[in-house]
C-alpha cells in the first residue's frame, strides 16, 4: 500500500491543478514518451529480379537520390536498345510522305488534263482516292512513330524501376537481400530511418489538450542520457480522437536531433 501511494503521488506531481467553479482542471505538466524516427522507409522494387549490386551497408548515411541497390538489368537494357532502334527507323513514314507528294502531283496533272478535256471523271476519282489513301498512310505512319516513342519511354521506365534510390536523408539500418538473391516485387529489402528530427507521442488529459496548439513549443528532457540542457521541440499534431477509457488525447512533438541520438529513448515532455 505504501508503494502504491508513492507511485500515485509521483504521477500526480507531474500535473498542476486549477479549480474553477468547483471543477478541478489539470494544467499542462510533464509527460513521458518514447522517441521514434521522424521518417521510416522500407524500400522495395516494383519488379521481380536478381540483385546485381548493393551499394550501402547498415550504418551508412544516405541522401535523397543516393543509389542504394540495383537488379540485374541486362535483358531490360537490350529491350530498351531494341525499342530505341525501332524508334529511329522512320523509313515507313518517309515512304508514306513520298507517296502522298506523288499522289498530290498526279492529282494536279489529272485535274489539268480534265480541264483541257483529256481526263474523264473516273480518272479524277481515282486520283483523288490515291491522295486520300496516301494521307491515311501518312497518319498511320505518324501514329506508329508515336507508339514507338511511347514504347521507348515504357522500356526506360522499366529499366529505372530496377535501380533503387533513397527517398529521404537518413541512415540505413537493415538490408535483407544481397547480391545474387532474387527478390519479388513489393518485398522490402532496405530500411532507412531519419532520426533528425525525432518524434515523441505523449498522452495528455483532454482538458490539457484544449490549452495546446500546433506549433507550440515543448521542452524535452531525455531520461536515458545526460544532456547539457533540455531540447526544444514543437507540437506538430494534436489528435481529434481522444481515448475515452483514460480521457486522454495524443500529442505529437517533433524534436531536433543534431547529435543523432538513437530513437527509442525515453523522454519527459513539458509544455
């Protein structure tokens, strides 16, 4: 019983109380929470393949865009080269345009001959049909050229999917596949975390949450390491969904961490 009383007294000491009209309202005090990375990325390939290169190791620091890993892309590079060669081949379009020029000149000659009484109406119809057909063939060749251009873009996109790059600044903490191993699409192979800044979630009584606002400063004291002074954090999220059973609301604080202290540390937060 004595130990229980001590614990209750310690918990109550972190809160101050204000009495208004006979109602006791807890005021902002100190609350404990555990730090976690501000960002976590579990990177996966969008296609299935065999890993060819791994350019990082656990503990490495990476920046946005840094090359992480690559699949064996020899076959895809050949597919891209074939698509590019097909795109460069414009002989059908050239032939279609030459045919159209010829048909248009022929139509001019037939129309001139018809005006002079030489060509008949059937000759005119056939000449005009040849021009119309040549125009359709030019259009078909242009569409085919556009399709080949799109095919090159598709093959290039597929090739790009076989290279993995970091999407955040952070630290590599896990690599689950190595060179020569096969990976399925959407299977995480690399985990990157960002611990500068870190985030801390604390639960505060509902009345206290009503006195806080996003952007408000928060003082953070690390309980697992000794520091010269409390860290300066700020509130970045106040949940609108409270926990009815305990009458508390989640508050999320973001704290700069230039010393790159590991996440998972306990902290005391006060507002």
